[in-house]
């Protein structure tokens, strides 16, 4: 081997030296040996760190499904950031001081949120007004692109929609798309916007181990001050 030949040559060179020249040669050899040992130690340490990090990442990948912890209750209100692209106009306040947002100009409005759906979840959508309640009560709902039955309770021009979300245990967000039959421009008004419903609140709550409807979804009594 080349290394063995090199060592033999260096050994013979040392044997040929005498006195101080031999001492300096031995010191050089010892220094080179220490540098090689230090290099080997660094490589072994780096290898140990890599192995430890690799084992840690493999453990995290195996535990990934269990590490995902989404909130069990999500509430979205008009004052929170909401995009025009998702089907909402700027926030307003009703005569009774209740904040809301008109949906439009598209007949669809959507939410993208993270919520625990390990055993399914339930949602409640509240509005304080709408353009033609008789028509808009026939709204539809898509959950992650799939149609889900929705129940609508009408109270004059306001309504509350409730629905159940199917169980799903992964790290993806939940996409909700509400589809209205139409949007309408108000009659006899300077407001020429195409309006759908006056959104007040969305509540999504995870179901318990029994699969019972979350109590947070119970429809609250209508505030008589809302106009």
C-alpha cells in the first residue's frame, strides 16, 4: 500500500539522522501525528452529530401525525383580516352597533382555516341581513371541494347556517366555500354593489370522542338590537 511505503520511507529517513536533526525530525513526526489524530476526531465528532440529527429527524417524521395539534375551536369575525378575493367587502357596522361584512361581488365566499377534525367538526355561520332571504336560504357549502349538507334557519332577513364537517386527520387546512344562489344590487339605493349576505360570525368546533355536536355550535338567540 502507498501509505505503508510512505511510512517506511519516513522511518528510514529518521534512522539516517543524528543529534539535533533527529530530535527535530521526531518532533515533526509527532506534530504531524497529532494533527492527523485531531482531524480524525473532528470527522468522528461530525459523523456522530450527523447520526444523532438523522435519528432525531427520523423520529420526528414518524411522530409527525401525532405532533399536529390544531385548535379545537375557531371563531372568525368581521373585524379580522379578510380578503376581497375570498368574497368579502370591507367591514361595516349595523345600526345596532354590530360589525359585519357584506359578501360579494361573487356569489361565493370562502374561509381557509386550521381546526381539529380528528373526529369531525361542526360549524355555524351567522348573518344579520341578506339580499332576499327566501332565495339565499338555499345556499350550498363545499368542504375541501366536496359538497356537504347545510341547514339554514331564517329569522326575518337574517339567517344561521349549520353543517357538519367530515373527520380528517392530517396536516392540511380546512377550506370552506359557501355558495349563494345569487348576489343582488340594493334597490332604491346609491349603493350599486352586488351583495349577498351580511356576515357576522363563523364558528367551527371539533367534535368530542362521542361524536356529539359541539355545544359551541348551538344557535344563540337573535339580538333584538341588530337591525
